[in-house]
C-alpha cells in the first residue's frame, strides 16, 4: 500500500450510509464499460474504496472489483450502531490500516468470486464480535486454499460419506484434522478418519 490512509478506506466504508445501496449485482451490470473512469468512480461505496484500489494495483481487472463488492454486500445489513462502534474501536487502537491491508490482500488472492462473499460473512462475524481477528484470518486463508463447493460439505459432515479428494482439500485448508489411521497394510497405507477442526466448525455458521 502507498500509505496507511489508503488501506483504511475499505474498512471505513463499512460505517457509511452508502453501503446499504449495494445490490450485489452493480459491478456485473456496469463495470464492463466503466472499469476505470466515469460512472464507476461515482458509485456508492466504490467511490469510497477507489483510492485504496488504486493504491493496491492498477484497475485492469474488474473481477477484483467484483470481489470487493461481494465482500461489502455481506456487511450492508449490520446495524449502523454496530458498524460505527466497530470503526471507532479499531480507529482508537490504530488498527484500521492493518485490517484494511489484510482484507484487500485476501480478496486479491481469491480465485473464485463466491469466496469473497464467504470472506465477507466471516468478516461480519468479526465486526459483530462473534470471532476474533486471528480466527477471521485463519478461516479466510483456509477459504482461499479450497475449491468453493468443497466448503459446503462441512455442513452435516459425515466422514464416511465424503469423497477422499474433498477430505484432502479440507484437510489442507485446516478445516479437517486426522484423528485415526487404522487397518494399515504392509505398504503402510490404511483407512483414515477425520473430524472438523475448531475453525471448520465455526465456518459452518457462515456458509
């Protein structure tokens, strides 16, 4: 980031009235023709985060803007008092820049637009005090390591019903853990049992 203030813009936008105007579809309808100039800069919320995007990278990829929109869309219905309280608390601790950098980096790393919505939902939990910042980070980093649809299998998880490749994906992301290896053959291979980790249990509440 070029400066601390630019990275704070996306977080400060959470407290704005304009965030309520996000529809979740604005970027798809408009960005093709207005990617870097004109009406794009005037759009609610996007106008607020435009400086942070410019500082983060050149505006040459509208998918990045879609990710930001999907992220913010998940925060629009948080009560105004809760949003203002969050911003005031983090501002008092001089943490807005660090949090903003983290959000922009994580969104930049996502390889599927849908993941941005899930990260937004996790961040909503952070804003509301349901999870702490470290948990938000661990879950968001894990989200970026898996195929989006694999996350849905964490709901009503049944070890013996899940495809081995999906288990491996969720294991590598930190959402599953190995609890037992049994029936080991002479080649050292055996059956493996898994369980949801703490963050695997938490993310279920947000997907």
